[in-house]
C-alpha cells in the first residue's frame, strides 16, 4: 500500500480515500473508506510494519457512508470512532443525508464511481452503534495529536485534521482533488454539499494552515501546500 506522505499510508483506491497515520508505533485511521477496505487493512498496516493491534482510533472528517465505511466493523474489534458533534447523528444513520448535488455531470466518471461503490459495499454501509464526538479546535488524544478545524458546508459537521508532526492536513470532502461527477482533477469543492456557499466560505479556515501535504477524501494527494490548494479550489469551484 502506498506511502502518500511521511508515515502516512493510503488504503484502497483514490476514488474513496482512507489513511493510516503512524506515530511512535501507534496508528490513527483517518476516514474508514468503504466496507470492503476492512479486508485490505492488514496488508496496509503490514506495509508500515504495524498490525491491527497498533490501531488506536478512527477519526472521521464527516459522517457520510463513504467515510464511515468499515467503522462499525472496527468497533466490533475494539477500535472506536470519533466525529464532529454536528455529524454524530449522520454517522449513526439517525438523520437523512443533508448533502445535495449541484453542478454538471459526465456519465463516465459517475458510472465509474457507482461501479466502485457497488463492488466495495458502499450501499450496505451500516450506521455506527456508538461514536465519540469532538468540537472545533480540539486536539485529539490519538496518534499524531491532530487539531480539529471545523469546515461546515459539505455537511454541518465536516472537519479537517491538521497533523503538525506529519506536515499534513486531512480535508475530507471540504476539498477534493477528483470529482466523481465530472472527472475534473485538482483541488475543488465536492459536487455534493449541504450548503455550497458555506463550503466555499469554509475554505478560508484551511488556507492559513502550515501543511505541505493536503489529503482529500477523493482524489490524489496535493503536495503544494494548503494555501495553493485553497486558491485552486476557489478557481475551479466558481466555474
């Protein structure tokens, strides 16, 4: 499994991202991808010289199915999940998905995403039976000690995680580098948002973060810093 930044490995495909962050021999998972990634997890951890016993927590950028993925399966193995308090009910599947589609569609990328989703169990993702919550500005007691940055818009509780010791910013779907709807490459808003205007405003909360590696929920890593990622996302997202 590829190392996308120092001590950070990816699981699965860039169509839906799941990341393993290692710190002092312990691992935090950022977003649990799709259910089928659970079977890929042992090999991804082994590539880091780690095992499932080294995983301490899953932290989710938001409560959508393609970020919750195998989280309930992991909970059964003793690995708990955390999400922003405003997305806790979404993570439990206690409320409907608030995000709505806006923008253009190209059939090819959309069919590719739907086929991937079908094959990897996306449409059978269970809600979480239990989930811990956090709020804006919290420094989480998980490997790497990430700081939470609330970036609402994609969902009410969307959050980014800054891991300063890894020079990395995990942005979930506050910013993607590939659109499942159009196939466009490069930093941009998700085509799905609860409040697109708010999502665009939330980019301002990311641009001052000192991080070389920007790791999105969908698409390839961006290695030119958060400020340039936000600049490009604004340019693309006003098309």
